[in-house]
C-alpha cells in the first residue's frame, strides 16, 4: 500500500506514518505535488557471529618474514 501525505500534514500524522512504514507500507511525503521524501524503516543490524569468517581469510606464506626494506636495521 502506498501512503501519500502532504508535507504540512506530517507533524500531526507522524506516529501513524511511522507505524505504516514499519508495517511495510510505502510512505511518501510530498510538497507542492512533488515527492520529496520516502519514509522507510531501518534494517536491524545483525551482530557478526564469532568465527563466521573462518576459512575466508588467507595469509601469504611469508606474512611474518621481515621486509627487505628493513634489512639494514635487522643486522
């Protein structure tokens, strides 16, 4: 369902508009007949699951080897 509301009426209907957006309705705010804002609910952030990147990260075999640029400092 699409809910169109005039910019001047938002103050009095904000609670209903937020509830409509959270239900999944498309809430569009217009000013002078032009669509200016669409009200959409936030996506809930998911917490990363511990260990979910296991096997996705690979290190080069020489990862811990000293860099050639530091050879003079290492001696």
